C-alpha cells in the first residue's frame, strides 16, 4: 500500500488523497462522504487516489481536527480583527474547514495544539512571530502563514501575506504633493520596526520625486497610539510660522487621531490649517471629524489570501517559500485640502 510521507503512524490522510487527486481537501471530503455536488471527472480522480493510496475513512471524529485552521492574534482588541476573520472565513466556508481562534500569542500552547491535532495550518497575525515556533510547525508539515508581520521580516521559508508599506508611504506623499503641499512631515514608528522603516523610505522617495528637500525636523518617531501621536504632533505644530508643516503623514490611524487632538488644542482646523493622512483605514477613521483620508491596509483581503495559501500549500510536494503582497489603496475623505500658504 502506498502511503503519504507526512502521514502519522503510516496512515494515509485525507489531505494526502486531495494532493494526489489535485483537488482541495474539502472536495476530497465531499467525494469520500458521498456528496453529489462534485463534477464526474473530479470524482473519478478522487476515487482513483483513494484506491491507489489505500485510504481508509476514519471513524467519526478521527479526522475532525484535520479540517481546522488555527488563527492566532496577539490580542482581540485591535480594530481590524473582525476584518481578518471575515476574510479567512470566506475561504474556510468554501473549503468546509473550521476555525479556532487564539487571542494570546504569548501563550504558545497553540503550537502544540496544532501539531498534536494535525491542523490544516496556522494563520498568525502578530508583529514578530518567533522563528523557532514557525520552524517547529514547518518540521511537521503544518503550514504557518504570517499576516502583515510589521515588526521584523519573516524568516526564510516562512509563508506570509504582507502590505507594501513602502508604497503606502509613497502614495500618501504623492497625494499631498498633488494638492500643493511642500512642507510635509511624518510621524512614524521606531527604528526597530520593519513597517516604520519601509513607510519612511517610501515617504522619503515621495519627497525626492517631488524635488522637496528632506528635513530631519519633519520626521518624528512615536509609538502607535493616540497619546504618542498627540505628543509628536505637538513637536511639529509648535514650530515657527512659515516652518510648520502644512501636512502630516501619520504611520497609523491611531497616531492620526492624536494629530487631530493636538491640532484642536492649538486652534488649528483640519484641513483648512493642516492636512492629515493616516494609514490602516480602521473603522473609526470614517467617523472622525473630518473623516480621515488614509492609506488602507486591506486586512479582509489579506485574510482571504492567507487562508487560500494554506490550502494551496498543502498540495505542494515539498515545502516552498511563499510571500504575497497586498497593495495598499488611498482612501480619500475630507482631511486633506490645498495649503493656505505654499
């Protein structure tokens, strides 16, 4: 009897049948369980794979975990958690898989749970996942997909779906330049963060493209919070008249909220006295006063891409590197206007 290289204890698994027939695990399951909504040629391929591999259907409950994808967050209080889960669900519902959600990535029991139960895969939504943990999963042929790991670049061989933060920084500057701004500042993250460095590089490239000299005073680093954004904005907005920026690019929408607060305290009106561009497009951005122009990070789309990557990856004969990029999109609202004085 031919057996899968990755099958525990030598038993051929459902995913082995799916790989041999070049179909999704959900489709293989439909054929094996007698479902009728499968094309005849597809059914023949699955049945042939079942015969050739000697697959024996597990008793009720034995294969239940094989249809599970674990989604791991650092916490569930982020604005975009729902968007990610909705995107993942679009794919898992189509593939008839189930989701388990872990809300505390620091509790690494999710790794052992995925290994012991032979989950289909893991989707990790966190800044900088531990390379040892992802390697541990890879050694058991359980794909792990990182969603926008903005803290550090993914280790070689680790699957990821990422936003092009560099392009996001460039897009924001181009929009402001197109509106006539020349004194453009940015509030960005720490030098240790991949996201912050990429966005700042894109921001600088936008200035170079427009022939605007770079000015270190126009770059302030701050943690991604409303409070830190306010403090950083105060530094920029209390510069002498004629030197003060007419526009600020905030690394996150939370920082942009802090910019709004600082502007209000200083008696500056947005966008009449100051234009602001955020990043992320979290849900509250559209309800700010005025609604915030921002660079959208497509978390719903990235959730879909991550889930599909797991199903596609399981059909590969050997583990392969995989990195997909979701392009950012400018969402124009009412926080940007031409400057009063150029």
